[in-house]
C-alpha cells in the first residue's frame, strides 16, 4: 500500500516595483470607505469612480510549487510487481563492497549473508517451534528473568506466562518439555552451533557435619540432534549431543562445571552424590553434563557439529522436570531460556551497495528543491542497523545540502532530501550501508525504495510478512495504522518527527491486490485533525 502525494515546498519569490507607468517612483491612491478590494484570480482591482484611496497595500503572490512523481525500485514481490525492476540489477547497482557478503532474492530482499544461519527471535520464531510448554517470550520488565532476554525483547523459554516463575508447582508429577529447531544445513567451513542461554532449575544445598556445602541438582536441560543426507526428506534417529567446551570451535562462556563456592554458573554431571544431577534425567547417561541449577545471568553454550558437516540437521532442546521433593535454593525457577542462536559462520560486520545516477523529478534553475522523499521498504532488527549516504554521481563525494548538512549516515524509513540543490547535484548515488551489530547475528533487509513523493508499505517492515490478509466474515474491516516518521538529523541526537517538512496537498492511494482476490474491496482512509475525515476507494 502506497500513497503517491502532491507535496508543496512553500517556495516563494518576491519582486520590487521601482517605477509606475507614469515613470514616477510613487503614486497616491485615496479611498474614502475603509473596505477591502480583493481579486485572487487576476490580481486586478477596479475602484469605483467616486472613491478615493487614502492608503493601500499591494501584495503579489503565486501558487506554491508542487511536486508529484517518483522513481521506484523494488524486488519482484507478486503483490507489488508493478513497482519496477529488482534491486540487484546491473543497470542500477554501480558498486558494492563485496557481493559474497550479501544474500539476494526476490522474496527475501537484500540483506547480509554468510555460510550459516542466525536469529535473535526479534522479528519471528525463525522456524523454531514448541513441542511442550516452550514459548516465544516477550520480556521487558524483569519479572520473569531479571536481565530479560539476552538481546532485544524476544527469546524462547519455558512457560513464560507462569505467574509465579516456578515451573515445579505447575505439574502433578515429572514432565519433559522441549522445542524443535527448523531443518538447518551445517556448513563444512564452520560446523558448530552457538546460542545464548539462561537457566533457573530446581536445586538444593545443605551442610552436613561441617562448613562445606553439598549441592544437589534435580532437573536438567540438554540438546538432541538428528541428521539427514537428503535435505530433510528422511532422518536418522535422535541422539544427545554434548555441549562443547574444548574444541577450537567452542565459544562457551557458561562454566563446564558450576562454581564450587556458590553452586551456580555452570553445568553438572549426571550421577549420585554431591555436585551431581539426579539420575531421574532419563535422557542422559551417568557422567553426561547438562544444564542445571542457576546460570548467574546469560551466557553462551556451543555444540560441535563436525560429525554432521555438509548434512541437514534438526536440534531438540529438552528440559526434564523430575519432581524431587526437596527444598530449593532458588529464589525463582523460571526454567530454561534460549536466545541468539547461530549455526555456521557469523554475518559480515558491515557491507554496502550503491545505486547510481538517480535524478530529481523537477530540475530547473528556478526550482532547485531537491529530490523529495527517499522512502525505504526496510525491515530492521534491534541488534542490526541500516543507514544511507547520499553521494554526488559526478565525483562520489558526499552531498552537502543548502543548510550545510553532510548527507551521510542517514537513518529512518523516510528520509527528506528537499534541501539538496539540484542545480549543484542534478544526479545522486544512494549508498545503502548494512551492519549486523556486535554479535553479527542479524541483518537489516532492504526490499525496495522510492525517490520522489511516494510513501507507504509493502508490509515487509511489519509482522504481516509481505501481505495483509483479512480474517473472519466477509465485510469485516481490518485496520492498518500508517505512520510516516522522518528523522531530523539537524538535532543532536537526531529526532524522529511524525510529519513532513512540507505540506501534503493531495494524495493518490495505490494498492496492489492479489490477483486471486475477486471480491470487491472497499478502502477507507481516516486522517487526523484538520484534514478530511474520510476518503474512500475500491478495487475498481
């Protein structure tokens, strides 16, 4: 859904009149009655013959210059196919930092790519799915986990809606909880998986005849793996895969063995006696190490997948509750939480692509009013970032606008380019900068852009996943709040504004509908204060 708007830059010009038709520099006009004579059509005012003008003001004005038009490039999403050619096109892309640093496809946009897979669970579940009691958790207030998720606000965890953060009182007896990963290809270049983890499971401690604490762990967490040699059409059986602390591939920060002074912060072996996990963990053998007790915050665990290189695998994260009737040393017991999963190589830290020779929609010596709006069809994640540099096509230097602002590092989904003097910069290049963040986990995704006066959404930037579908009965309305936010770089730090610098005087609504939709679609636009209350249209 896009709006093609008519915007007005409020450009005015003035002229000074120095002589009149009688070659005098001034003229006296006398008017007896204090009334106004106004003509907004021709500018000509005719006075009655019996009136005298005692004073007068003469104002000359013209209609405001309006801008309407756009250049649009978009990937070939079936719902927006009319928007033009793909983003990765030899006629458009002039340069890039390294083609191998990008993943490019018609349905997935342009984003950073590597020989691997990663997710921070912020935009979606990334194909991970609950089997029993694990959920996609939104944590912000510290009530479930004091530190919330490791990055952003979303992660996976056991019963995230449990009101008292104690899984041991939610079930009548022992239980097993788990979640599955999607099918994942293991690259031979880096056959390992890493994920952030936090755990708070039932454990107890006691002193028996001395000052030394004894620690007993009652529940456990571990990972199982199965592989496929035909891309997931058939699978071998499940087996437990140990956590990796010793190989060169390991990035583990969780302790291999818990801290003996606190009983927390690490793993423990299955067995009997002090410092062991109860033998009730039926998925493990004696001596196997598992997640247990308390983690002392978020840390990283690794899995060595060398035996599965060049194969497709699936992982199952399993937590066992053994219902041991002993006092707990924990203050709370939320269970096991997982965030920031990666398999294979991390993403490149930074990379860029440059689109060349974009022209303004109106160029003339009397109308140097810039390039309008750069509207980006962009999806970002909390751990990644995206910015734009505006360059001169002539010499690749960074453009400086009429206010002296350096047009680099620009952020936001709508960037105003009105103050670029088109008499100085008749053509510009757009350099799109992608950054994966400190953990090199996720990437922003660019689906397309418009330069001119078109703004809107293809729904790639929100939860709809590229399309907007009505649910329920025929005739039921669905509502999407379109918010146009711009970033004012003249402030430090930059400010986000909910308005354009220039007024919108008219708008055309452009909607791309699925060709399979044969029902009549009515579209109502409700605007804010001081605007028309309702505009309507249909698919006809």
